C-alpha cells in the first residue's frame, strides 16, 4: 500500500511493518537505502504495520512479505506540480522493495 500524506514535522517517508511479515533487520536495511537517497525515514512512525490481504493472513502464506511505504506530499509536490526528480527517487525505492520481496519469497 502506498499512501501519500503531508505534514511538515513528519519524516519524508514512513516504513510501516510488522515482524510477522517483514523483519526489523530488513526494515533497517530499507531505511538505510532510503536515507542514502536523501530522504528522512522513520520506522512505524507516524503509522505502524502493513496491510496483508485476509486470504494471505489467514493462510500464513509462506514467504509472503509486507511493508507499507508512506510518502509525505512535500516530497513529490510543489504546490500542484509534481517534482519529477522525486518521482524517480520513489520509483527506485518501489523497485527495490519489489525485487527484494521477489527474491525473499523464492528463497
């Protein structure tokens, strides 16, 4: 799930996760990557956890990973104009998450 909100006092990006679906160690690695791209990042703040569809949750699907990426509007909007440079940075994060999840679910 990607939710985009706006508040000046909040981090640029919040990574929400639950230890059952994404380890704290994996979250720290992802946080470090995001910070190297120049964004401030917090774990489970201001939102915590990640959504897992009920069928997967009930069945405890092996290898399933879930992490929530929440992006503050100030990162990608300048008034009503989308900052293309930020969109490229966010795309890098999403691609890393997708490749990481694919890698982890196959191991």
